C-alpha cells in the first residue's frame, strides 16, 4: 500500500503541474482527493492491515495528501493572480482622461413660479395655507355661495368620487377652512397654493390638473383699493416695474363686486401685438370683494369686517413670464424643455 501511495503522489504531482487552468485543476482535485477519488480508494484497504502497519501507512497517507494539497493551493493562487493581471490589463482606466460631469438637475418651472409668487406675498405679510386635494362638496361649493343645483357650478365640471366627495376644483376651500379655524379673529391674510382638478380636455391652454394660487384678506375697513394696490405690487414684482393693471367687471359667486384683472402685454408692453391680439392687455386672474354670505359661512360678521380674494392659475403666469405657448410642455418631462430653466 505504501508503494501505491508513493506512486499516486508522483502521478498526481505530475498531472497537477501540467494543469492549464483553474477548471482543470479543480477537476484533478476531485479525481485525486474527492470522496470517490484515487486516495480514498487506496485508503479503503487499511482495514486489512495489521495494527503495527496502520500508523505507518496513515502517516504516509497524510504526507501524500499534504503534498498534493500544497501543490493544488499553489497552482490555484497562481491561476488567480494570472486572471487578476489579465483583467487589470483588459480593464485599464486612463486616469488622465477628463471626467464626465453628472447631469445637473433644475427646479421645475412651475415650482419656480410658485416659489416666486409665495416670496412676493410673504414679503407683504401673507402666510401660506394648505388643504386637502380631495374635498367635500360643502367646502368646495356650498360654503362658497354655490348651493346645490346652483347654475354657476356648471362653470367647473368636476371629478366627483361620491355625491359629497370630489377632487377640489379650486383652492378656495382652503380659505373657508382657514376662516373657520380662525374662529372670527382678524386679520386673515393668506395665500393658498396647490393642485386643482377639472374635467377639461388637454390642449395648449387647458389641463385636467393644474396649479392655482388664491389669496384672502379679511379685516376691518378692507376696500377694493386695497385689492388693486396689492395686485399692482404683485404684477410689478413678477413681470417688471413698468407693468400696469386694469380691472374689468366680472362675476364670481363668492365675491361681490368681482373683476377680471389684465396686465399690460409682457411682449409689446401695451403697444399691441399678436400675443395680446393688438389690445395691449393680457388677462391673468380673477378677484373681488368677499361675498357677505361667504363671510358668514366662514364665521365672520359682514357688518363688522370685509375682505378681498383673488385667484390665479400658476401655469398662466408661467406661460406669460417665460414666453411659452403650450401648457403641455410643463407636463411631458422633456429634458430639452426643462433644461432651459437651469440657467434662469
């Protein structure tokens, strides 16, 4: 048996030395040292040896296994180092090449406009109020002087979830919620930015979801002149100090009197062009004095206090401010369009 072990060692070392790669090395390891390998096969005959021979043969077997395992480990390390060197050569990185700068993001143009409008009104002492986008019919319509079956409801085709729950069509419900939370205290001076939803067909100037900012002021002796002065200050900070405004009579159920507000054309400055249809004016928002009924619904006595409110579409302001001709550009996530605002 000792001779068989020595023969196995010599043959194994010769075959291992000739192994060409790691796969062949592993195959030889299994064939020589595995559970069904050549060494195990020889050692099965130890049961027939005498008690004196077993320790001697066992020592020789351990020496043979150790010698074979040492060669296998040396060859494995050599193959591993060779593979590492090959990969390093193949994957060489030229550290002298200029780096590739990661693409920089930018604030979305609508977010920029919202933040700019908020800054203007916060600078005038307003606070920012928010409310739920899923609203009750009471807050969205009834508390704003639009009872059930009021014909003015047709002005806003709504997304109803149930008979009493809908996606808000305006941010005006935030005004009512704030009035109730104030419990009759004055002054109230807030703006309410947020998303609103109406059943409009998407086109260049309409979307079923858009952003709106409304404002509300309630205190003693609030007049229409206060509203006009506030809006004039606002448009001049947004569109430039040369901007003028005009108020045209209009109708909104929650204000009386009501008005539409125009600004001098941002393109021609009021001289007349295609953008303003030669009129020199562009419509930007609606406003008016808070209706006495709305004050009552909000917990205020219209004989003691008065107020004004206004509402604007953020997309409308952004279209005029940046000279964009299609509202859908804001929602298509085209990086060619959005990337322009990284420099503004």
